[in-house]
C-alpha cells in the first residue's frame, strides 16, 4: 500500500504573489543603463537595496562593499529620482598574484530609485559604514488640500 500525499491547491492570490516575486527578482537582475546607445556604455551591475519607513523618514540601505566612498561613490537627487553610482576598481597588481579563482565583481554599479512627490533634495542625508550606504529621506508633509466645492446646477 502506498501513501499519496496531496497538496492543498494554491489560491489565485498565491499564484499572483509568486508571479510578482519572480518578476521582482527578474527586474532586480537586469543591469540599469542610461539612455545612451549600448555600444557607448559598459554594462552596470545593480546595487541591491533595502527600503523602509522609519520615524517619518524613507530609509534606503544600499550594499556597496569594497569601495572608498570619497572617491568611488556618487549620490544625486534630481527630478524625483535618487541616483546611486559606485565603482569598484580592480587592483593593478592582479597579474602578479597568480589567481586560482577570480569571482569578485568589479566595475560600475548603479541604481535609480523613485522618491515620493514633494521631497526636498536638500534634506536628504547619507552615511557609509561597513560597506552599507544608508540614505535618509525625510517624507514631505501630506497636503491636506482644499475642501471640495459644490457646484450649483442650473435647471432650464
């Protein structure tokens, strides 16, 4: 006698969640490129980030180990986008070391992230420690807006 184990059928919500997760993973794996022709630019690796809210701020933590933040890291805010760029350079004396394996990634790393509407670029602050860039973006006050105006409808 054999035992057959049945799995509970997945709901459509589970299937959509799995699809969303696969799509997000796929999008994260794509290199970001500027609008320049591909032949003019080297491929860029995507900087991995965590993004969350804390004490009224949007906090973005980016993984950029093995760089000198003073020389190799650029952070700009323009047109509602946060642009992170880093470059990890290979040491010039690598030919003399006789590598058996060379798997560390070098080159340009980048990530563009949309910011909430109304963010003041002058309030964005960043710090770098132990290979992690932390960017704090104070969230703008939500506009209360005006009360709706009732428009009279004429008959006739």
